[in-house]
């Protein structure tokens, strides 16, 4: 399934895309796309519905982030050899893990804010893993049983806040709109090849990033298992699995985002995000 949330801010509804890419209103069966509704068993019950019986949404409403009430956004540092080498980051024997504020979440077409005093705001397309069942000390073999599905993410980062302002990376990761998600949550059964899909990102029409998730150093089941050793993963938590090479920091000379720049990004089975940068 491809599950979405749509509508004006504060009045969003849950929906799904049928086999002909038409939007269907799911709110009568799934009021909130959050919490226990993301459990794989609950999603299986939704999948058993006949999409043709759901109300057809004739208009083209705003799509927002496909999840509500996200408790934690957990990022993974360098997870592609290419990106680490280009940016000068070291690959450690264990994943580098960081936090991103849930308040940074925005929709797949919402404007991206460039923070005040920013001159190094950067991009980073990523595969995001959505937790559907509580995970604590889970082993690698069982890790995917705790996953609801996947969504597209852009791990936007203000590099000077991240690297030159002292302390942890949280400051560079958490400005409003720095975690656009969507356009949809694709369930695990529909994206079986999550470990070998192409991600890409364009800035002003120029291809900056493109790579297969097969190039990940730390694979998705391992990341779910590994992170669950240090913090309980709850339904609705999101893991950002790392960005490939081609971020602005790694270009010579470095290139960063400014108001008016347009980003378009996508992934096989994950849909496309498209938005313009604006001043905060």
C-alpha cells in the first residue's frame, strides 16, 4: 500500500493511492496514521479493504508528511563510502547515530526554510524507515518484523550550525522544514527491494545525488537492531538511513542552498518531493 495524509493544515485526513494512482479517502477506516495503526497487523487489515469501495478524492489536495505524532527522528551518519570520502568524514566500526527534532518534519511539497544567519544549508536524499511495532533489543533476523514501511526523506542540514557552532549535530539538523517526508508511506510488502532502489536529488534541475541503497554500509535490518540496543523504538519513530555522495559540502568549491533554489528528489517506489527554498 501507499498511504498518505492530505488536506489543509490542521484538517488532514488519511488516504491511500489505488492501483491507478487515484487518491482514496481512508479516514473512515484509519482516522490517524500514527501509533498502533502502523503495526504490521493493523496495516494488513487496511490492505484487505477493497480500494474501489473507498471514497474517491476528485480534487488535488495538498499532500503532507504521511505520519503523525512522530516521537523520534534518528539519523545515521556516513552510511555510504562515497559520501564519507567526499565529505571527509570517517567511517567507524559502528554507525554514527544522531537526533533530529520531530518539529522539523514538513510535507513533500512544502517550502523549505533557510534559517536566519545561514550560509551553508545543505541537502541529502535518504531512505527513511518507519517503525510500526515497538522494538527493544531486537536481533537482526527479527528487525524487519518491527517495520511498518518506508518513506522518502531529505535530511537538510545547516553545516555551519552542525560543524562550527560547538556541541552535537542536533543544532544543524532541526530547523523547521529540515525533515520533509513523503509523499507517501509505502508498506514493507510493497517495497520488497528496499535494499536495492535508486535514490536521486536535483537542485535547480542539476543532478547532485544518485545511488542505489545496495551501497549502504550498514543495512536496514542491522540499523533497526543496532539502534534498539540504545533506545526503545516506538511506532511512528523514523530512522534516516544516511545520504549518498553529492551533498553541497563535498563539492569543490562547496555549494549550498539559497532562497529561490528548487529541489526535486525521489526514489523507486517512494515517489517524488518537489519544493522551493524560502527565507525564514
